[in-house]
């Protein structure tokens, strides 16, 4: 049989080079931060160290992430446990509603609660105090717990039924099974999803700024965007990265040799127990409190703001801003998905440890706080501009940067942050498919390129919609990168929320906030209900 | 000793068991054989109390156990894939069901059963460090340490290499022959059934 030339040329080296280039590219922002942090300490940083501000910011950051982590893990896991193991009236609708606080960006939640506290002062006493670090712990926990809820729910559905059966035959009661089986088996997913909550917490600067919680993200933001101290910001960024590094590796240390999943066991879906009257009362009360604080009160407050300021709608240009936001999302998500498919197909060719290491490197972006990444991206583009484009443009009498503070810089910033979402999904899909299918394609005379086009692409195509949806939710809510890297006069839904809220016009910020919540809510509902029969589920 | 009376069981809308009856005498060792989907494993799960039949009754020692939860039935169950807890080492897996005993009693029992099943050297290892045969022995030790009067074995050799199967089967036969225990084995391999059991019930033929 005659084969096409493209089909048979040895492209292994080409694939390796492309893979390495993508990985290097993904590391550029971090590289520029490290390079910039190696400079001499500025007087400003010396002052921060001398007056022990850095220590305070560091301890505040640790206190914030510990409290947010514990509370969101508690709420998220408890909710996941309830909907997985108990059958009660309206379970399906409550299961969906419990996801919807994810549609509310934390900064929108923070601004909205100002109004809620005004209307319900007793809530301010309970939720805004020293323990909650002036309310920021509460805001992060109540709007970020769905990360833990969603991941735990899906994990408990798949990985637990047989262990519970064994424990029962070994004489264990339900309470004992919860503490001795369910919690330990779910430990990795609780930790991983809580880590996502913590990454989101560290990425934010708007909530800590608004509620005056003096964390590293807060001072980093001030040092860079308000005082222009980029080198000091880089050193603070390194400190923030160190906190994340300790967090990730401490779990690995605690885990030791233990494993938590057993791939050889096929678990059946768990049969839910009917609740007794007392159990139902407890379950409904708990869910009601969470939904009241995380969904109903903020949405009602935003609707109240909107209804009080209807005359503002024409002035806001909300359709233009929404389309602008959607355009950025579409371009960014497309680039992320294409590069994700290519890199996952390349890394799939590596085996064992090499593959694990390369995959970890490719997935690192999400764990880097947005403010740190924004700084790295900014430094990367400004250095490229200064070294290459600025001198060239100057020859033509143009005195401006070509890339810095443009939509290109913004899109690449978002790419660095969210690439790992697409990559991890595609990588896991290829791992689950197994190596044999790709190896058989090669033994049939196809090179890497053709195997990627003919085998990998059709396998990964089914997941593209799912990846796009996750990216959509993350990108539309994203504020830190968008605000820090946006071009002059660029307006997105999130930056408009921040701009109006920052100018004490929370009622006006309600409009773009509601658009974000509505779009995210629709997408989440589609995945939860509409996509039920879809293979992406 | 075990009596299943007119048991009917549906999973979703599929009828798995229809008016099924079974009588097993004390210390009798029986095998249930049949094709996939014939309801073999479901019978074990109903006896253990892991499933509730829609119709019919289960008696153990002439007592209706319909309302007795699994953890109070004192029935040993060896699952098809052994389901060892991956986050506990072998020793902790074995002592999982006897945590109410004091330290000395616990250690004594663990050592005895580890010796009986030839796994004394594996106590500090984690499940992912064991071979298929070793996992089976650990799971069996975990089940037998509770000294159940009844043991239910669900396809115990399905996860074991054919080469190892014969020697493991003979070892287990010797262990069970020394114990006064009622045994129900579910298998699709008639040879397994003949090695272990005095009576074989073929579910494909029984109505």
C-alpha cells in the first residue's frame, strides 16, 4: 500500500523539540520573576523587612489559607457526603444549587456582602470579625467550597462502595465507616480540591484589598501596581511561590508510602440511604444555611441593586463589554485547547518517570497565583519589547511598546494560568485510553504526526466541549490577570465590576456581576443537567 | 443454618432472583456456580445484609435476620478483588475489624492468623506492594480474624494467575478443612467448586 510522505517521515525529533519549546515557553514568566528577584533589595523592601511587615504578611497569608482551606473543605466535603450517601426530597435540585456559588466570583461576593451587612447588621457581627480576618475567610470559603464539593462528589460516587461493604462485614457501624473509611479514602481528593481553593485564594487581590486582610498577594499588588516596585514584587512573588511549594510537598511527606486508590477494583454506584425525620431536618438546615449565604442572599442583593438603578443600564454598554469578554475567552480557550492537545500527544510518547515529570511541569501554571503570573508575564513582554521591538519601532519614529499591555499579553497571561486545565484533562484521557492503541497505530506504519491526527484527535475531541466549559467559567470570572495585563481602555465584565466597586459604585458593579453569574450559572446548569446524556459527563 | 426463603431481587428494573430458595447446613461447604448475571454474587450480598431483597426472608440459625444490619451478623465476606484498604498497611488491614480488643489480644490474634496464612513477613507492607496471591491471603486473614461462623467467598480466584491458582487453592482448602465454618463459594469455575465444596448448586439450572 502506498503511503503519504507526511505519514512516514521520522518526526520523533521534531515532536521532542516542539514539546520542549512549549514547556520552556510555559516557564518563561516564572523564569523572569526569578531573574528579577535576584537583584539587590530596594530601600522599600528593606523597610518592609525591618518593620517586620513581611513576617506579618506571611503569617496572615498562612492564617488565611489554613482557615479558608479547612472551612471550605468542611462545607464542600460534608455536602458531597450528604448528596452521595443520602436520599431525600429535592435532592437533585439541591445537588445542582450547591454548585452554583461557583458562578459568583469571590470579588463580586465581597462587594455584595457590603450591602447585605448593611441590611442585616447581625450577619456582619457573625461573619466579619477577627477570626474571619475581617470577613475575607468567610467570602473565600462560601464561594470557593464548590471546588471541594464537586471533586469529592464525583470521587465518592466512583471509589468507595466496595470498601464500605467490606467495613460493614467487618462489623463497623456507619459512624465508624465515615471516619475510618470514607474520610481516609477521600483524603487525596479533599486535599487536591482544597489546594485549588487555596490557589484561588492566593490568586485574588481584590477581596483582601477590599476587606483589608494584609496578605502577601495584597502587598505584592500594591508594590507592583501602585508603587511600580517590580523587583520587590518579584521577591514577594518568590515568597508566595515558596508557600505553595511547602503546601504541596507537605502533603506528599505526610502521605508517605500510602496509596488511596485501587484501580483494579470496579466500584458500583453507592445505593443511597433514605433519611429519617431527624436526619432530614439536619440536612435541610445545613444546606439551607450554605445556599442562603453562598447563593440566595448575594443574588437577591445584586437584583435589588439593579432594580434600584435601572436608568444606568444604557450608560454601561454592557453588550459591547460582554462581547469583548467573550471574544477574549474564545481566542484564549482555542489556543489553550490546541496547544493542550499537541503537548499531551507529545508527552504521551514518553514513559514512566519522564512522563510524570513532564506532565507535572506542564500542569504547574494553575498553582502559581495569578498576581505572580501577571507580574512574570508583564516582565517577559516588557523585556521582549525592550530588546527587540522597541528599537525596531524607534527606527520608524514610533515610540511605544508593541506587546506590553496589549490584548496579546493578556491572552498569553491567561494561557499560562489556565493551560494546565486543558492539558491535565487531555493527558488523563490519553492515559486512560492506554498505550496499546497508539502503539498499534505506529506498528501499522504511522509516525507521531499521523498518530496524533488519526488517533489522538478523535479520542480527545469528545473532551473539547468539557474543557471549553471549564475554561469559560474560569476565564469569565478571572480578574487579577485581566486587570494587571489589560491594554489601555480594555473593558471586560470582571474589570468593570472591579472598577465600579473600587469607586464605591457597588450598585453599578451589580450589572456586569449579574451577567457573569448568569453566564456561569447557565453553563454549570448545562453541564449538570443538560449534558447528562452527553458523553462529556 | 442458613435458609433463604422465596427470595426475589430486582436491580433497577432487572429481575436478578425470582423466588430463590436455599438451605445450607452448619459447617457445610457449598458452591454456587453459574453464568454472569445469574445472581450468584447477589445471593452472597443478601446473606451478608449488603442488599435487601424485595421479597422473601433470610434465616440464620433459624432467626430472621431481615432487620439485623451487616455489621452485627458476624459473617465473613471475601470480596472478588479483596478490597484491601489501600491507605492501611497489612497489619492495620487485618486488625481493622478487631479494634475493640486490647493491644495484647490484638497482637496475639494478628500473629496467629498471619502465621496460619503465611503472611507474617508482609505485615508492614502496603497493599500495592503485594502480589495477587498475597493480597488474597491478607484479605482472608482480615475476614477470618473475626472468627465468623459463616464465610462467603465471591470468586476468590478470579484475580490470581492460573499458575498460582492450584497451589493457593490447595492451601486454602487445608485452612478451611481445619476450621468449623459454614462456607459458600461463588465461582464460575466448576473445578474450584469441586475442590472446596461438598455440594454444588448450578444457578443456570435452578428456577
